[in-house]
C-alpha cells in the first residue's frame, strides 16, 4: 500500500469532532501540530484542492498523521500548545526560549525582594508583566527600588549596607521588620504596576512641596528627580484611549511564507511600548497567528484586562480559555489601534524583504565579481577548508560552505586528521580534500564551484595534486595568504605563481575574507573542543581504578580537574569512591 493510499484510508475514518492532529514525515517525525473544530474537515483539507507554496511544502512532506479527539475546542487549543512545546515541529511557529518575555517578581520570602525573571513558576511569588524587553523591565525595577525599600541582596548580610543609608532598604539584616510593612509595600507595588503610578506621583509631589516649604531643598530636588523618572519610565505614550484599562493589542501581516506579529502594550489606557516578531509560517495565516497568541499567553501569570485582535480571529475561543475580555473591534479608537498594529507589521515585514533583497543583490554581485576576477563562471557554491593543531597534536580540519554568497551552516563539516603524524599542514590538507571529494563523488553530492583555502601556494599545490592525480577532477582552487600582521593580503589562484590582483575595498574581497574568517573560527572552535576533551581524558584515564564511568562521575560532581585536586578525601565518599582510591587520585593529580 502506498503512502497516499494509506492516508486516503485514514481520512475516511476521521471523526467529526474537535481535536488535535499530528502530521508526520517518512521517518515518523512529527513535523506539524494543529487543532480543529472538526477533525474530519480540517485534516482532509490538506489533501484536496490546491495550496500556496508554503503549505504545499508542508503537505509534500506528510507521510502519515495521527489525531487526538478532545471534548471541546478549548481542550484542543491547550493540547496543541503542549504538543508544540514537547515536539518542536519544524513547520509550526514557536516562541523560542530566547524570546521569553521578562517579568518583575516580588519573591515569596520572609523578607521579599524584587527581581526580573523570564519564567513564571508556581512558587507563591507575585509576577507582573510581561514586559516587551529587558530594558523596559530593568528601568521599571530600578524605579521601584528607589520608591520601595525592599531588601536588595539575595542573602542577608551581617550588617547594614549602602542601600540602608540611601533609604532603599529597611535592613532586615540588623533591624526587625513587621510583616505588615512588607504587606503594605507589596500592595503599593502591585497598585503601581497595575496603573496606579499617577497616585504615587501625586503623593511624591505633595512630599516635595512640603520639603521645599521646610527649606529641605536637597531632599525636594531628589523627589523632583524621582517624579521626572516616573514620567520617563511609565508615561512614554503614543496614544491615549482615555481610560485606565490594561490591554494587549495584536496585529499581523503575512506574505511570501513569512509573518510579522506586532504587539502593542497599553497600560492605564496609554500605549507605552511595542514588540515585533517575524518568522516563517507554513499553515493558514489566521491559524498560525492564533497559535502565536496562545503561546504568548500559555505561561503568562499576569493577563491584561482586555485583548484586542484583528478581523477573522476566533476571539471567543481565546476569551473562554483565558477568562479575560478578548475583542475584535469593528470601529472607533480600538479598531484604529488594531489597524495601526497591522500596518506596523506590514511595514516591518516589507522592510525585512527589502533588506533580504538588498543583501542578496550585494552578495550575488560579489560572487559574480569574484568569478570575473578568477575568469571562471560565478562560483555559486564555495567550499573553504582550514587546518588547526598545536605542534601536530590533536590535528583537526574544518569545511564551511557558502551558497550564493551566504553561509550554509547545515553543510559545515568537521574532520579529525587520521593519516598524518606531526605538524604537516600540506599532508592534512591532502587528507581532508581527499575525504571530502571522494565522499561527494560516492554519494553524488554537489561538487563545489570553487575551493577556497586558508593558505597560499603550498596548500593549493597539495589540493591540486589530489584532484588531478588521484581523483581526475578539475575544480578551481584559490588560496588566501596573510601578511606579517595576520591580515589577508594576497589571492593566489590555481598553479599560477603570481598573486591575482584584487581591489581590497571590493565586495568580492570582502566575501573572501568573510569566508576565511568563518572557516578559521569553525576550525579553531573544533580544535579547542577536541583538545579539551583529550586533555581531560588523558589525565583521568591514566589513574589506575578510574574508568569511563568514574571519570564522568568525578567531573560531574567536582566540575573540573582543579576542583578534584583541592577536594578533601571525605568529599569523594559522596560519589561512592573509598578513601584509599581517593588518596590515590589526589596523589596522582597533585604530581601532574
């Protein structure tokens, strides 16, 4: 039975119920997770009719599917998010770990403190956010630190510190603090972050006037500066909706398989900040946008009072799940705000395309220019090689690939030198080129249009010898030689003894130096990794009674060789090593 026949049979069995479906490739890997109000209709739609390019790419890789029936669409929404986080499917959009949003947290401790975190945990702490970026969160926390004297140190000091003397800490390290004091400060901080900063500002203004009336001008100036800081941090408004409601406003724009989502943060009725995310998407526009929004709120402990979405999005589904107002405004200032978010998303995505086109034009021109300089067809696929060793020890090599002038990192390769003893750069280059090209020929991989070496005439000769005399190949080869300041200075091509003239300010020269720096970086990183592993292995494995298992235990427990050297004998007992063997380990390491 073919794949399509198998899928056709399974489609006929789909139920007309809500649920989640999981698309799989030929290897059984989950490549897409989606939800449906009616599984029968939604899953079947992938295999009938025509699709645009991005969806067709997804469909062409589907070899099987599974589904999970749920009682409600809400359950399907929650399950979809769990499965996306668990499996990280290639064709789903996901909020990456480095895209988590910062929160301000009041810790649940005897003496609470403020901190910025990126994970919301069920630890009894109070979380406020999310903030669009770390800068906004830090500025707000600094302001709160000046307003409310919670402790600043993670562990209590033996005596008061500077923060106490500048009135930014109640000093629980030295003085007793009533629980009611912390409760009042926590309550005021929550009120401040939920839009009550205007009231705090008014209180500070009254205190400033009192201090000035008592001729305490220095203290009055401090309060004035603090009021200005509140204005700078909390009231950077672009639009005012005339109320005190906290809202998140979403807009999106999709084109050419890419999507941009703009999020506007409205606090106390004022638009104070925005955030943008751009990513590839493969499903239906509205579904992928809704997937982004649901992931955005999946671990969000501090929801706004209202969420505004653009036309065509299932607001009722989100509202039922989040238990907050979710609206698709039809007119008025709220619709203008959503339209503004969508327009900003469109502008941001179009600018992204222009930047990509401009970069592509520049790199393609550089490739074409390089071909003209070397009198060869434009080298659309360039492979570059470099060796790395220390006096011949732990010799390795690396290959990087540039396609259309851009690095293709999935095609980078690392090589451990096997046939060469000692510091023989030419011999190492011969081995690596032989291994690379033999494998490419055997597996019918694409051959490079140009080979770039980190070296001069000697390295070129070694590579040409392998290609011409062993493999009967004729691939253009060039080398980049450095001057005494380790700067790229000359370009050699083929067996020509004279350097090729090239303008050092040209795009082609910039492309070559970029390739050279990338392959050198990649080779050095691999060599350090190999050398460090070898160093650790050689020291510990030479100790009698230490095998691979115990070596891993030692490194995991102590963290480094130096830490093992300094450890007392009794510390080894914690990982099941007796005193006799512990003394032998310490004796051996302290002699090295």
